[in-house]
C-alpha cells in the first residue's frame, strides 16, 4: 500500500498526539492543613494537552470517583485549546469533612482519555481540631510577675487574644500591673498567649482570655485562667522539760 499525503498527515498527527500525551502533566497540589468549618476549593490543572479528556477526583485507595453530593462539589472546566489546559475544582463542603474519616486523607486528581489513565497527582489533606488549654499559676502571697497562659491548638494562623481582669475589666495595654505578651508564632499548629501579673499576688484572682480566630470563625471565645495564692506562717512552741 502506497502512503498518500493524507495518510502521512494522519500518521504524523497520531504520532504528535501520542508524543503530546506522554508530556501531559498536572500542576502539583500542595498538601493542605485546614480547619473544618469552611468550604475548601482545590484546583487540579492538567497542562500540555493535545485534546480534552476526563478529570476525576478520588480518595487514594478507592476506585470510586468523588461525586457531586451534599458533601462535595466538582466543577469541571472544559479543555482550552489556546493554552492546552483543562481543569477541575473540588470543593469540600463543611459537611464533607465528616466523610473524610481519617485525620489525614490522601486525595488524587486523575486525567484519562477514553478510559486510559494518562496523568495523576495526589496530595494529603489534614483536618485540624480546634482547642484551648489554660495554664494558671499557684504562687506564694506577695509574689510578683506571675504568668498565666492560654494555648490555642488546631490553627494555621495566629489568633487574636485579649485579656480581662475577672470578666469585666479590659487589660488592653502594658502598665504597672500587667504585661500582655504578643501571641507567639504558630508552631505545630498551636500558639501561646501569656499574661504576666506584675503586681503583688494577694488573693486568688480569675482572669479571662478571649480568643478570636478567623479560620475557625470564632469571635471573643471566653476562657478563664486562675491565679491561686497561698500563704504560710511559722509558729514556735515552747517545749518544757
């Protein structure tokens, strides 16, 4: 059989498509650490395509595609012949975090054409658990510069923390009685807020830290911290022989 120009053109196009398919890649998706109170959008962009195909999302280890449900939303963007890309956006709705039963879940984005897998990219999504722990102090009566702490856990961004003397009087700035330390940088998804009571500790006193966290949609959540004061005295007793 003699190859005509049309045959050669079709053969060249087939070779070009195969070569193009071999160069398909997906933009890397960074691992995600997230609060579980907000919808989360994750984009999968497939590049260097010769033609469009099918993009699906899967939980690694499962053969079932992540569907459009009340827990997840999948938005497909058609093949763009201008820049040879195609993409899909997975939205994890607030209810969807409960379906991800593990603290860390591996999720993959897969691109196929005609049922043949041509590229995939996976990432880990880790769910945070919000919490606050308080550390009070127990000091001898008359002690100065006692420190108490509120520790916020399960965060990626620094929270805002304010203090009250009891539940009513704002401790808004440093003065002769208090030092409000800046909230520490977030390390291992936690941050410390420390209040130093510079004045003499004479009686048991309750302080309040109020926490605001944008990522957890928390505004002035109240936690009490106690400064306990103890005293002792030495007495002598005459022992008669």
